[in-house]
């Protein structure tokens, strides 16, 4: 089954996977602690604004107890992180950013998906053409751009960022391209799986 891009978040652990039929020549790179999805060197040129974006950012905001991670499938990751740095609670940072940027205005009305992961709590959200959903979660929870586009409990066996990235990359959904994992405890650690 093809569910497109997806995230899984829960307290202390989160992950994101790029799945794509249209733009498979992408990878995740580390840009000084921000994980960015972008084209590989052999990718054909495109002016599609949804191909490159930050997918994981870590921040330390006044409303959070220590460092938190933001994971998501597009340009909304940055405003969520910036709102957390300004002191917004995680739920409000997600809701405000998702509502402002709205779903992607492509041929499929692709939802935006995002999560905030702290050591002891997590939040997941999506904005689709028909609704905005943001909720606190206390177990690993998945939301995807297609088919599974409402938050659903997910059986994540991983305990580390590297395990989470590998597990999502290997998940039985079609067209895996790359994945990232992030673990939040006393600080945040992350891992990248580019399928190499």
C-alpha cells in the first residue's frame, strides 16, 4: 500500500519517512543539526516547491522542558520550531503553523503532517483539505499524507533514533526513499537512513 510521506511520534522518539512515486531521487542531509530533504546529485531538475524542505529541527523553547524535536513533511517544520522558540506550547505551535500554511496546493491536495517530540510528551498534527487535527499522544502514533491521514496508533519497536529511522525506512509501505529518526531525552540525537 502507498501512503506517501509519513511520521511516527511518541514521547521521547519520532521518525519521518519520505515515500515518493514522483520524486524518488532524494536524500536527507544534516545541516548543522537540521535534517533537510533534498534532491540527490543525479535528480532531474524541478521547480516543484514541495521537493526540498527541513524535515527535523530541534529547539529549546521557554514553554518546553528542555530540547524538543519537530518532524514533518514540508516547509511548516520551520514555523513550528520558531513558535516553540518563542514560547508557544507544542499544541499551539502545531495548530497555528498547520492552519496558516494549510494543505499543499498540488494535484492531490496533499496534507501537511507534523509532530513535536519531547522527552515525556508528544503531539501530532495534520491539516487536510477538510480538517485540522492536532492531539497529544502517549504512544507511537502515525499520520501519513495518503490513506492513513488521521492519527493512528503504530507499533514502533525502535528505542533509538537510528533504530526508528531504519524501522520506518523498512516499513511495509511502498516507495521508500529515505528516513530520519530523532530521540529526545536529556538532549536530542538524530539519525538518517538514505538506503545506501
